[in-house]
C-alpha cells in the first residue's frame, strides 16, 4: 500500500538535518538510508549506524495512510534544493520513493525494504535524570576538548559522567567539572559520537542510562541513543597533588598573547615552551626551535606566592598548545597556577571546575647544545651534498655558514 506524505520543504529538511548528525555506516547499504514512519500527522525520521541512533518527528498531513519506508541519503542533497518549496508530496511504495513538487516536477529514487532496517533492542534502565539541554550540552562539549584520540585507551576516548562530576583526560590534560544530576550511583563513559550529536536537542532532555546505552529525549520527541564505552576509567585522583605551595596569579589575556607568539616559534614536534617565575613578581616565557635556530623570549608580570617554602625562582615546561587550550576554557580575567614541583602537574581552578596539565621534561644547557650541534652538522652535510650535485651540472651553491639566528621579543610592563 502506497503512503502519501504532504509537507513543506523547510519542515522536511529541518528534520532530515537532525538525523544526519550521525555518520552513516557504509558497510551495510541499508544503513545509508533514513527510516521514515508515518502515524497520523506525525512522521518519525530515524538514522542508525548500529552504535548510535537519532530520531526526530516532523508534522505532516493526517490523511494519506500510515506505514514505513526508507529514504536513501543521496536524496537529501536533492531535497536541500527544495527546502524553500512550500508544498512537497512524497509517495512511497515498497522500495520506490517519488517526490513531487512544483508544476509536475518529479524525482524518483530506489531504496531498501523498511522491514530490514535495524531497530533498537529495549534494555533495562539503570538510572534516569533530567537536565537543561543547553547547560548539559555545554558541559559535554567542554569536556570533549580534553578526550584522547588513542584507540588503544578506549576509556579515555570518552567523557566520564558520575553523580558528582564530569571528567575527561588524554593523560596530558584533565578537566573535572561539578555535575549534580541527583543520581548518586551514576557512572557512565559517554562516547564522543553522542556529544557531537547532542546539539539536535531544543528543550529539556530526559537522560536514561541502560545496561548497554545512554539515551536522551526532549519534549519535542527528538531522541539520541548511543552505546556507552564499556571500559574501566583510570583513577585520575592519584595524579592530583594534595599540596601546592606555589601560587602564580597572572593576567590571562596578556599571558595568552605571549603564549601564542611562543607557539609560533616552538618546535612542531612537542610545542615545548619553558616558563620561569620569579619571586619579585615577573615571569619569563621562552621557546626554541633547534632545527631552525629560532628562539623567542617574552616577559610579563605576575603575583608570586609561596607557602612554607623559600623559593626565589621556579621553572617549568609545558606543551604550549595544551596550555593554550586549558586557558581558553577558563573564563576568568585573572588565572592562578597552583604548582608543587617541575615534575608534577599544574592545577588551575575556575568556577565549578578544575583543570590539570602535565609538564614536559626540561632540557639542561648541555642537552640543548648537543641538539644544536647535531642540527648544524646535519645542515653542513646537506650543504656538502648540494655542492656535489651542483658540480655535476656546473652550478654554484653558496656554502652554509654556521649562524644561530635568534628572534627575541621582550616585553616588560
């Protein structure tokens, strides 16, 4: 029996755009289709890649029969061109979908049989809570910036959600944010695919944690379901120092400007920068590129506070890109670095959250000089090879001269 659906192009494309937040599974052709189920004046659109499932509802005509069909993804690019059309009619019968619009314009495409489309198996709900979609989405997207991309550590590729906080780490950076869903025994590792698709919601969401999945649904009937990561999250509490006698307070905007300048010079392999904090209330930020012989030195002011120790100077090294990302999350004008030793992580607090950043190993002067000599020797060998190649063709090459080029920018306020 054929199904007839009448709606506007804008209405239909808005629903399709939500379910297409999901990356299709190209292994099975049927998963490259969108499942459509008409019941009365409601058309439910669903996409599924076996790991994540998204559904949303679109208002259509009440007559025309009820039923289901599959709309191929390739039809979406065509429908996007029709989103300004006021009236679109879709006639679906078995595997054939016909789209009518305008003065007799007709688009036909073949899909798959709707009964073969995989559905979700109901599982036991372990815990549930309600959250504002904007606030919850902001927490998830902030935490996503700190997750690992290493598939050998599956637990760290997701975001840990408990009854007290939301945590994410890649073993170099860590963020812990306060979170109170009202469920004490809550513990779940949320995959990035769930977070990427969470923007589909437009109202308060009900979140359910089942035996296999995390699922959310809003008041408009839009739902998102994803298999949570079944792995043991590392005990991150053991790396957090219990005592941090050194507190450095500085202006975030000024420090970020200096950091971005240093990032442009730092070695691309590890983005290493060194920061020296002085008791008299200033800091020195430096970066070097051993291969290009570039160096940058920047200065700024800070507040240097030490508890129970006599420290005149404190030097530590970080990955500049990671430090910049941590600072970008902190919305305060003045930021405070809490530290203990150059080999232990730095802690930064903000309203409702704390962030950790692991340091890099500092090179001593002998190691730096060794690296410089190796780079110079490599350039000399390259120059010698070019000379030999040039002689074969009768050309002339200007010989390399050992010269250390230092780009130094200093700023003292």
